[in-house]
C-alpha cells in the first residue's frame, strides 16, 4: 500500500490498491462527466483483459494521489448545480459556540481553511433529484450513476442470467432514463446535497447494486480532524458507498466540515445527536427551534441525508415495556423520553412538513429512522416495530408530496426465519422506497463476532430487496471500533452485498468471481490476491506458510500440499484427456464400464 508522505498531523491513506489503476469513463448526454472505476491488471500469462470494478474511494486511490485535506477535494458537481439556474448563494447562519460543544482555545478544532457561501433553492423551489426526475429531466448526476451501475454488463451479456430477484427488476443495461424513472417513482434515491459538490454521484435502490454504509464518529480519545477524515478515507478505500458521521461531544461542527469537504461519498448524520449536545445532553430540554437550527446548519455544510426518528409516536412507547431489550436506538430512546416527559407527540412528527421544506431546499434525503427497532431476536417483528413502520410509510408519502427523497431504516436483531417478513412489509407499507438496514444480526450469542452474525442477515435481506446495508464491526456492543475493525466491517459487508447481487441475478455480478476462479485454477496467485476484496490479507495468509517468491508460482498451497491439491490433480486429468483425445478417453471408459457394474451375488447388489 502506498502511503503518501505528508506532515504527520494531516496524513491520510492514499495511493492505489495492488495492481490497480484509476480509469474514467465519459458521459454522452453530459460529455464533461468522468465516472471513476478501478481497473485490476492480470498477469500476462492469463491472456485476459483487466477486470474493472466499482470504485467509491475517490481521488485518494489515484496513481498520483497527493490530496491535501486542508484543500479538500475538487468541487466536481458545482457547475452542474449552478447551471440548473434554481439556486442562489447566501450568507448562511453564523457558527455559534454551541455548534462545537462550547469548546474554545486550543481545544477547538480549527475551522476548514476555505469557507464557501452556502447554496439554497430560489423561490421555494425543490432542487431535489426527485423533483428533476418527475419533471422528466435527466441530470448529470443521473447519467453519472447509470454509467457507474453498468460496470461489467457488456462482458456479461453473453451469459444466461441466473438468480431469484424477489420482484426486483434489474435491467440488462442501465440507461440514464431508467435511473430517472426509478428516482421519479421513489424506488431509488440519489443523495446529493447541493452544498456537497465534492461527492461522486451514487444511487440507492433495489434495482441497482446493493450498497453499504460505514459509521464513523469522533470520541474523547481521537478527535482531530485528520483522524476523522482518515476514518472516512479508510472506509471508502475498502468499499463504503456512504459514510455516516455519528459524532457526539465536542467539535462536532468543525470536524464535520473537514469530513464533508474531503468526502467523495454521501455523508449522513443524525441531527438529533448534535441538537442534544446543544441542550447539554438533557433530552427533555430539546425544542423544535434548536432542532430546526441544527438541520439548517448541517444542510448548509452539505450533509446528504438525515436520519430522522419521526416515527416514534407517544402511543407506541408502551408497546416496548415488555421487551427484553427495550428501546435500543439512541435517537429512538431520546425521543421516547421527550414524548413521555412532555406527554405529547414528538416535535419531529408534528413539524415533519417543515422538515421537508428544509430538505427540499438543499436536496437532503430522508433516512427515516427506526427508533423502535428490535435490539434482540426476542423482540424481532413485534407490535412496536411494525407500528412504527406504518408511520414511516405515512411520512414517506408526505415527503414525496414535497419532492423529497426518502429511504427507510430497518432492523436490527432478527432471526433468519423472520427476515423476509421485514422486507415484504416494508415494500408494501412504504411504497417500495429503498430499505436501509443495520444487519440484521441473526443471533445474540456472539459478542466480538457480530460482524459475522449480522453479515449473515445482511446477505439475506439484501437478496430479498434491501438497497443499502449498514455495516457492523467486531466491536459492536463492546466498544469504539478502531481502524482494523472498520476495515473488517466494510469487507464483511462488501461480501454480503456482493452475495446478494449474485443471488438476485445481477447481470455483471459474477464477472469478478469468474476471473478469480480462473486465476485460482491456473495457480495465478498474484491475480488471486489482487482480485480479492482484501488483497493484503489474502497475500499475508498465503505467505505465512509459503513465504518464498517461488511459492507464488507453485501449483499448490499449504492446505493440501503438492500431492493432495485437487486443482493440480484436475490439471493432470485435463492434460491426460487432451493428450489422448476426449473421444478416445470416453471410449476407454465405456469399454471399462463393467468395472462399475454391481457384481451379481455381491453384498448389497440386490438393494
């Protein structure tokens, strides 16, 4: 891995993955579009073309990457946004001490060096991708994701499609018009705040590739802007399609600004967390005015989607009393406490249309939070969970009426036999809005391995139709994930998402699998490493027992050795068949067929 040399305080991981280079494909409707992809070179002896894969890592994995995080990424969508003629710059709100947890002096994270005036819609318009799609407009963002989603489909066209899509309609070829139709119908969202022009457009919907999200957030131990930007860069390097900043505590505003200015992927938040910090962590003191101000603050910075727990209604809270684990969502528990104290519906529910008005002015997508999700398999699919889901369906219709993009958050902890019911109910109740789930975890007995328990559920629910999977790390329920935990979580969920794409019959999903399988059969070890989701780990595991360079061309590994390697034996069989000729080989076996006939009178011959 190539780590660029920079001042220690501002270092982030940069450079290409092994045997990889960044390539770009141009647009047709919008010729200035350059869609990034990663091309993996194969050994010359393979006689194969490079394998091109989806790439969400941004400019950080370019061959010549020299990103200075104090400069931020190029504002690639700026002209697309301004040229539509429906936005204006304005002064924006002033950053206040409470935005950063009232810290000052040396403890205050420096502000990002370049401050751009925020944009907002003019004249009360909706500047959302949904509004454009409904108006029949194919935006540059829509063509961008169409090109991205088509990756590998040309190579797969000759193959017969296989899989069970459970009602998803995945086309052989994704056109910009198909993208527009999916967004217009509400079946997909393209999260792209007009104040986050650095982001590379991506799409979330069950008729597209399954996406994954990684959560990051500052802590009392690691809270410098470089460390937080590095978490985002590290997660996207391994395949995170979006990143949620779940920071609490101090310096929230300034650190979020550093993250957004350097992020090539959409950034999501839970605004309630920062609003709670502004009232010193006392849930009962939250007000609509504090929350509204926080929404505008984050929308001006460029947050692409908000998790909003507006479905937690007062009369649903008693339904959680007999649960094994009660209310496990942080946002859900905060709003439940507020509702009980004030004995009224939450301000999120009561002011939902006003929230929509804010989101439509910046194109902030909704991620309607499941504040009553089950936190144990004993509580899965209970009355509280599904009552909230009904409300999320109602809120979806309100948001759509305001031209706001919407996805729905889902559980949680669900045993395997109850997973499909979650998907079926969500599709029916929420009008096929994209589903975004945390796992789900399929058992509760494996602390330290919940990336596995949840990866099982994630693969299943992704197959059934979930559009985006929120990762779980090995530290889930135990502590704050470190750098390696983030990588393990992302890789685990890339596996789950890819397994779901294969099972759904995505036309190009198997291209990479087949390339790696051929490399495995031909003992092209370097190609096996480089085609894998985690080349470094694959190489390290191989080299633990066979470290010499000569072993990189050996026709065996340490598992079976040279005498028991099934693939080596298969090569011998194939070589023998080619030597004698297939027909001669078949005739030989036909002549010796009596060797395989049961002998009359032998034990078991009459059975």
